[in-house]
């Protein structure tokens, strides 16, 4: 099971394994308070793509296309498979910092992991 949660929302026991999927640490969050099990910087959008998007909803469709292209690289594909395997065996929560819960990189990443899961299943 794969879930999404903002870094600013309190952790819960139902989160399972909590993985930060941002390139930058969320502002104002202490590491202890985040209760993370890992930080997958490598799966976050590249700095250039992140800056280009700037959470502009008008760029959302193109951002998704570009980010999926980045996720298609061989090294990221391996990480996606690993994440899909973890989600098959227990709860995994992708933790993100964006205010917009519908238009952010974690949403795209979750979809990509789900697709990976369907391919391997």
C-alpha cells in the first residue's frame, strides 16, 4: 500500500515506512519530528525541473511529462522497482513538502510506482 502525506502533517502509526521524496529538506521541520525511515532525494525531480515548475499549475501537464522522463532513467527505474516491492509487502508513505496536495512531484511518483507494481505483478 502506497500513500502520500505532507511533511507538515503529524506522523501516524498507519503511515508504515515514511520516505521523504523531496530533493530539499522541508522548511521548519526537525528531523526527529519528521519520523522518517529514509530520504529518497534521487527520486525527486532534478533541480532544474523543480525550479522550472515552481508549483505553477499551468505547467502541471508538462511537468508530469518531464518528470516521468527523468524517472525513466535506468538508475531511477531500479529505485522505482525497489519502492514498488516495498509497497507490496507493507504500508509505505511518500512524504512531500508542497502545499498543493494534487499538483506535486509525489503524486507523479506514486503513479509511477503503481505502474511499476502493475508491470511486475
